[in-house]
C-alpha cells in the first residue's frame, strides 16, 4: 500500500535513451502494484517525468509526497 523511492540520483536533465527506458520500466513496475495508495518520491529528480512515472498506476493514489524535490519542467519524450 505504501512505497518510498526517496533520494533518486537519476539526472533527468539529460534525457538519454537508457534513462527514458528506465522511467518506462519504473512505470510498468509501479503498475504491477494494484494496492499502491501512497508513494513517496521525496528528494528525487524524477519530478519532470511524473506523468510518465505515474501513468501505469491501477488506482488513484491517496498520497503523493514530493518533499524536497527539484520540480523540473517536463522532459519532452520522443515520438
């Protein structure tokens, strides 16, 4: 029901193919947690990719923690 993914060292400012693949993989794995209701991404740099990270969730979150995140602009995804 609750997952902490704090202190991510991923630098989303450099959108490499490997990084984009990793974000898609993370989204797929989060989608495999149908009971997930609380997600803590505190102190992570994934905030520019929140849509991609959260897109596979099976149900709405009750709580999304983004404390101490460097909120970044959206990273453009290749078409």
